[in-house]
C-alpha cells in the first residue's frame, strides 16, 4: 500500500465513525500530513458541527503542530459555498496555507461539484482526485442520491428461508433468522433515517422499530404505510419514538388524523396509484422534503412488491437462513406481474457474505 492509499484509507475509516449521524450531510474524514507524519485528523460528526477538514485543523492545533505547508487527505471535495450551519472549508484550507489536497471523490452537490477544487487551484494549491474513489462513493451513496434527486436512498431488507419464504403458510415467521442476523439487521437500522413497514406488520407484530444495540445513534423514524388509517393509537412505535410518519390516503378521516397528530405523528396524505395502493413515488418525494436521506424497508411481501414495482428501491439486502418451508409458505416478494425472464428485475454489483450458517446478499437495482 502506497502512502496516499494509506492516508486516504485512514480518512475513510474516520468518516465511517459517524455512520448514521450526519444526515442530511455526507460522512467525511480528513487527515493532515507533514513530512510523512500525521499531524492532525478528524471527521464530520453531525450536521451543524465542524466539517472534517476543520476537525483535522483543530486536532493539529491542539497538538501544537504547524499546519503551514501540510498536505490534506479528504474523502470528499471540500465545500466552497455558504450554508446555514457551517462556513466553507475551502476558505479555511487557503487561510491555513495547505500546500496540496488529495480528494477521494468530487462532491455530487451541484452547489460544489468541482467548484471547490477550482477555487483551491486558483489559489495556488495543488489538488489530485480519485484516490479510493469507489470506496468513497459507496460510503456516501445515500447522500449522493439525496443531494442530486431530493429523494432518499431506499434499501429493501428481507429475511427468508433458503427457498425464499418469509413465513410458513400459517403466517408464522419467528424466527427465520438467527440472533446474529437480527443483530446485523439492527446495524442497518442504525445507519438510516427511517424504517418503513406496512400496516399489516404493525397490526400483526406491533413492532417497536427501534435500534437495540449498545452505542446506537438516535432511532430511525418509523414510517407506516396505512392507506385506511388503521394504526392503533396505542401502537408501540407511537409510544416509543419522538417522531413518527404515517403515510395514508388523501381520503383518510380527519378525526383520526387529528388524534394521531396530537400524539406527535406526522401524517403524510398520499395519492393512490392505479392499483389502489399508496403512491410510493409520491411518498419518497415527500420524505425527501422532510430531510430524510435514507430509508430501510422492512415490510412484508406486499410492501416489497409495491416498492420494487414503483421503482423506488436502490439497494437490496437479502438474508437467507438454512431452512426450507415449501411452496405453501409465503414468498418473500409478492406479485410483480413479470411475464418473462427477460423482463425480470436485474440486480447488479452483487456482494455475498456468509454469517455463520446464513448468507447475506447485497446488490443494486
């Protein structure tokens, strides 16, 4: 591993420390190097707090290291625009007389997108890009989707038997996955802004939809698809979470809407699509306006099918347990109306991981 890769790898590891904490901002790490020695490092911890570059500068100053003439490694192009929370990092880089900046990836934000690099070069600072770019892009895939489309990055998570069933024909589904698999599922929850389920899941399981991990961030916001507004007023997710979102039809009764709002829930009234279901395309647009950058779908087979048919899913995470229940079991994905294999949904960039006796498959649509 050459020195540039080593320092950028460290910057990426620093950035990942804030996973699930920075929304609607990206995760960014920075490392300051002078005379082949790390003199400062830092990462963006939370929206409203200093950016990674400033954290690295402050770390160097705290250690009484001279920043003048140092080299900066940063996982994302330094910002050059004014915003409500923090000043532009490009200005701080220029003022601190950094000699060279290595950037993993350009900022997909149209307000930056190469302009930060141009400004640095205009002020005599050398800039190189592309070191570990693929890893940097993967780290901030949710931010990239959100900042370029205004819509959240959507992950569909399902746990099934080896023959693709999420429950026996009786509806029993506890427990398909092992405790280890369920712990990994909570790690996924810990990385996103919202967790989406259908009303049938709420009525059947009364889930809490919180994160049961030590050292967790704030719980994601529960998002319930409830066309007829059947959610019980004493549902666990309404009691446990400070914020909840209930997506319902534009025809829902105002009395129930008011009662839910009095409990603290945000009600999003959504138009129905041709099949009579809530328009998930409209829903994700509204979730984006709520500054929800990422959503994990944990619904059943009908919700999974609706999400896939509507085209809102960006990534799938499927867990397969070493169990078989047979054809009468409930399939992991409901009807999609696909008539030929040629028309099937194609999953790309597959990653396969073995978790003891279980298998996890990740991929992108």
